[in-house]
C-alpha cells in the first residue's frame, strides 16, 4: 500500500473523527450470524497514487469458495492520512465498489481490523455499521493489544487481549508462516469470524476472500494505468 509522508494531523480533524468513531461504536453489535452464509465477500483498498484510491470487492460462493463476481471502483482520496482513522479514508470508496456487486453477500471479510482497534472501530466495524451488514476483519499486522505467539502449525490460535478484554484472535493459517489477526466487525461474533477465516483458508497466509481481493486489486491497477 502506498503511504507517503504526511504532516501531523490537524487536532480539530482528530477530535471530529474521534467523536464520529465513538458514536459509531455505540451501533456495533457482536452476535452470531442468523444463518450459514451462501455468499461471502472479500474487500481491500490500495492507493495507486497519493491522490487516488482503488477499492475491490470479490464475491465467493460459500463453502466452495467459487469466484462469482469481482468489481472495483477508483476514486479521489478525500481524507488525509491519520493513524487510527484509516476507515474514514477507505470506506467511502469501498461503498462505491460494493454498490457494483449484482449479488450481495451474507457476510464480508475485510482486509483490516474489526474491533481490534484502540477505539474498537477498525475498518471492518466501520464498514459493517455503514452497510448494516455482518462483517469481520482479517489483518496482516497488529494494530493494538498483546498476544502470545500461537503454535507453529496451521489452525493454531491465541487470544488478542487489550487491558484484559479479548478483542480478537491470532490465527496461524499456514505452518511456520506469520499469523493473521481476526476480529469481529459488526453483526458477527468472534467465534464466527474465526471459524469463517479458517474455513476460507486454502494453503495461503490470507483466506481466499481477502487474498483474491488483493490479487484482483493488482490486476485492476493495470487497467487504470
């Protein structure tokens, strides 16, 4: 992901974004899915240039993980880079990409964190609240919290803790490969998020929905150059 140097954020912008996150947090619901999904989506965003954002959604049939659709949207970057508030930078364009799906998913796997965030409002939670859709996050790196390294074998887990609260699980998806960080976003609970992340893993570090979203982002970049 392209992340050039940015000057320190305007304190007024930080204050306003913090208040928005705190309000959105009151709307987050962590609960099991009402039924087993038929379709699962994966999404990811990247920044081909400092001024543009590319957002991708892929739709897979579940549990076969057959690719059904792939869509993208390119738009302008409208929010400055502020650590901890990336959802405000990415979500508007993700929503535009989501609108292009002909078949809507039952649950969305987001490349990023759900409640495993300082204010419990990572991109998966943010997007879930905006869409009022079940979402969860699978992130490649730690944002907040502490954990013990899970065992080296695929499928091993350890809790991600923040001040005694479980905010996610650390999942080894492939033997002796760095783990991913799984956390619920909205209308999904931790058990469901972890179960689906495991069920969607096919021998790669990333589960198929976000792996394919990342793959197609690279392909779509070639179309817009």
